[in-house]
C-alpha cells in the first residue's frame, strides 16, 4: 500500500513538471507563428532585434539601424523582457551627490604592501 502511494506521488510530480514544459512550448510556438514586422524579439542565442519581414520560415531582423540579419523562425526565442529595473532615483542621487568625497587625495597612498 505504501509503495502505491509513493508511486502515485511520483506520477503526479512528473505530470506537473511535464505539463509546465508543454505549456511553455505551446506559448513559444504561438509567439513564433504570430511574428509580424515591427515586433521586438530576442533570438534563442540572446540577440535582440526588430522584425523587418517574415517570409515563410525565414525572419529578417534589424539588429542596428540599417543592419539586418536572416533567421529561421524556430531560432526566434521570445519577446524581450519589458520589466523596468527597480532603481530609486532618490537613492541614486544620494550616492552620487559628492563623488569627490570618496576619491583619495593625490599623493595619499593608503594601500598596504
């Protein structure tokens, strides 16, 4: 009986793990099938670009102004992350208020040998 419970738990954990992977694969396939010009993308290797054209399985990306590259559709990974970094402007200003205060005086050798 105990072995049956352990086996059922193992099957349940495996199902949860694979269902998450299948869901991610479906979302990625949907994203790649709906590519259109003007869309920001990131390739599987981490290159960011803007879709210029889609011709069958070939996607042309503009990676810099006037610079285009051709990629196979499966190589397009996902949309780039749009989350803004959590930078508190007040804290940043406080740190940068007096940059000379942290700088050593010329000729002041405080290093040890």
